[in-house]
């Protein structure tokens, strides 16, 4: 059995149990009220130390105790996993910062979605909220149209409040203030193809119309 320190992530006083989040560990640790003498006064985001053991249902915390908060600060710690959702709010945690952004127009909707995510990661955001896809017809020559797609959303930093050391608190605050995106001039076509590709499409369409006209006059 190993002693760990973690933050109470969720707790249900009426059910008598909760879960503890441990830094660097993907799986939360379950704990029961019988293993915590102050369960009734315990709240989410409090720092605790405990001994972890394996049970039939996974990891379980025993001998749960409060940790002294001396020299610690409660800040938003950004989530490690990237969040992408149509919802305006994340399922877990809270939003430290958000800013609206949009992708270019692409024939393949996945390209537009990937561009939005790449921009978020490039600037230091870990989430895209309020994700929305827009579609419109694009004229490419003659009677030819294609459907192009654009994704809009809020680039965001999502995290959970935790008690951490002053050194880590400074790191977390900096991570919660990523750079603002800057509008870029996209010289490529709106659907992500090069201008020469669009020219080729138009030429093909023109030649096709000419052939049809010649056959009709024959």
C-alpha cells in the first residue's frame, strides 16, 4: 500500500462516498465515508492524503486525512486531456479563459475541425467549446457547385481548482493565460485547395460544356 496526496474531485454526502484526483494519474481513487473521519465537512477541491489499495472495483483510498494548506494556493489546474464539445460549458471543471475563433472553409469537414483544434493547441488552449459546423455552396465554374464546411467555436482553457504548491500555482496561472489568436490572411481557396486546383476544375467544367455544345450541334 502506498500513501498519496490528492484533491477531492467529487463527493456525495447523501451516498457516503466520493473520488479523489491524483496528479499524474488518469484514474480517480474511490473513498468511502467510513475511511474519512471528517466526511461530513469535506468538500470538493480540498487537499487530502491517504493510503491507496486495490479492491475488486479498482483503486480505493483508506485512512483519508486533511493536508495542511500552509504554503499552498488554490488555483485552476488545466486538464491534461483535450476537450472538444458542442456544449458551451465543459462536462468537468471550469473555464479559466475563452476566445471565439473559426476555421477556414474546407470541402472536407474533418479538415475544418482539425484546423480549429490545431490552432487551439498551438496557442496553449486545451479545449474547444460551443463547436458548430456551418455549410454553404461554393461555385467552382459553370454550373458546378461544391459544399464547403467551416467550424466555429470557443478556444478555451479548462481545469479544476486544486490546492498546489506556490511554485506550481505560478505555472498554472501562466498556463491559464495563453496567447490570443491573431487573424491570418488565407491565400488558399476557401475549401482548402490551391488556386491552381480551382482553376483546373473550372477548365474541366468549361471543356465539358464545350463538348456537350458541340455534340448538340452535330
